[in-house]
C-alpha cells in the first residue's frame, strides 16, 4: 500500500469503543518513514485503548515495512498549555458536544442554569454529563442531591461519576469530606484537577458534556477552551448585570478565543407574585434581548426569580425535575433554543 494510503488508513482507525477516528481526535502525532522503518506516535493516555490501536496498526503495516514502531506520547498530559483555542485539544473524546455555562459575574445563577439545563437535555433523551469546574465553590453536588456522595473508583481506576435525575456529574465537592471544607488550591492545581476529571472519569459515551464554570474570565475558562472543542458557551446574566462590563468582557473573550456562543440566558429576570399571578418586570424588560442583539448572539430565554427555584435548588431537587410546569417549560425553551443555535452554528 502506498505511504499516503497507509497514513489515511491509520487515521481512519476508530478509537476503541468510540465512534470517532484517530484523525478526528487528532491523535496521530507522528508518522515517519525512514529506510524501511515506520514510526507512529500517538497522543493517547489510555493504555488499553493504546494497546488495541497499536495492534491494529501492526496488522495494517507490518507486511509493508521491516520494522513498525508504535509509541505513546504522554507529554500532552503534563503540558497544560499545549492546546490552542483555535485548534484545541480534545480531552473529552467521549462527548459529542461540550457546552460551557458561564458568565463574567458571580452569583447570577450559572450553576442553577447548568444543572437544570443539563437535566432538561436528559429529559429529551440525550446522554448527559455535568462537570463542576468551580473548584472553590462547588455547588453542583448540593443542587443535584449528591452532596453526601463520596468519590469511587472502578476496576480500571476510573472515577465513577455521581448520577441523579438522569445525568452523570462530577465535582471537587465530592472529594472533600464536608461540603463546607474550604479549598485553598493554586489555580494551576485547580486546572490539573479539572483535566483529571475530563480524562479519568468513567463517563461512558455522552451526547452532551456540560461544564459549570466558575465566575470570571480567568485560567479555568481559558484552559477549558484550549483543552476542549467547546460547541457552545451559554452566557448567564441577571437583568442588573446584563449590560455590565463583566458580562461583556466574557462575551468578548469567548468571541476572541474562537469559542462559539450558544446564546444568552437572563436569569432572575422577572417576578410572578404567587398570590395574584401578576408579573413584575422589576428591572424593566428586554435588557437581555438588547444585549444579545448588541453582541449578535442568540437570546435563549428568561427564568423568573422564584422562591421555588431557590428552595428546590437548595435541597437538591432541581426545579426542572421537581418544580412547577412553568419552570420546566422555561428551561425547555432555553434547551430547544440552544439546540437550534448549535444546529445552525
Ligand atoms: N431564578 C432563580 N430564582 C431564585 N433563586 C435563584 C434563581 N437562580 C439562582 N438562584 C439562587 O441564587 C443563588 C446563586 O445561584 P447560583 O449558585 O446558581 O449562581 P452562580 O452564578 O453559579 O454563583 P457562583 O458565581 O457563586 O458560582 C443560589 O442560592 C440559587 O439558588
Ligand atoms: Mg456556581
């Protein structure tokens, strides 16, 4: 077989147990022919998967060369800044799409939105995982009723994610013995922990991996964009901060680093009086829509400020699963808008 065809045949080998090929995952780092020797270097971490691919390469190439050497390049694991946001690594080849829920601001409802949106995707039949990337204030376990969950490992030394309301989830909050244990990690340690969650959790195959981002536009946001092909960033803002600098900085940053923005969610947007059912637009109307127009991003919808949302979130009964029909519908609208935006993007 000519060398070009061999290179293509190797690239077309499927990563074990996944539907994606080595070339789709950008795993073939080197393909060198010298004299009568072929050297192939793969950036694979998983030893079983590597062994299978190595066997397949020998099957394809052994009769064409005197010697075939297949090696594993593990350097990417150590080199945190290897990826580039224009051509990111893919540390989550098991996920078809990665969705980052983010905001320049703290306390606007990123985690609440991430949890409920992830569940609403599962309600539509998708396989969903949720990674809590907020290592300093991990709220996901509590919101999913997984805060008493302890981290467990399977026989292959992979972390078994928690599971509730139809989604799998992992959080640094599941490694600490008590939920109020403060973490005093340096940001490089935080980033390493997240990389480990991406690579060493037994997620299985996922349609969507949601990332609940910490507040701000710092190291974690950038690393995630370097290490994962993010299909959509969902920007969460409240009406008070929607036109705020922090939010626009987040939108601009994601645009700059080439991460597609799935759209804007306005959280705690309006208030429905429980006694009369009257709607109050406390902060005026259309702030979110106007901001979305200004930055040319989709407006995905609004979530009201509601005691039920806060209460159910606090006790680990997500409103999209256990709340009123109105709240379920609000999240479903955002989900469907996001699916549309991703289909078009
Ligand atoms: N629509 C809502 N109605 C009522 N309360 C809400 C709503 N959305 C969020 N909250 C409450 O507001 C608080 C902050 O929400 P959340 O933790 O989701 O924000 P965050 O942006 O993830 O915060 P952080 O920046 O600290 O990670 C929580 O107590 C949550 O229950
Ligand atoms: Mg949060």
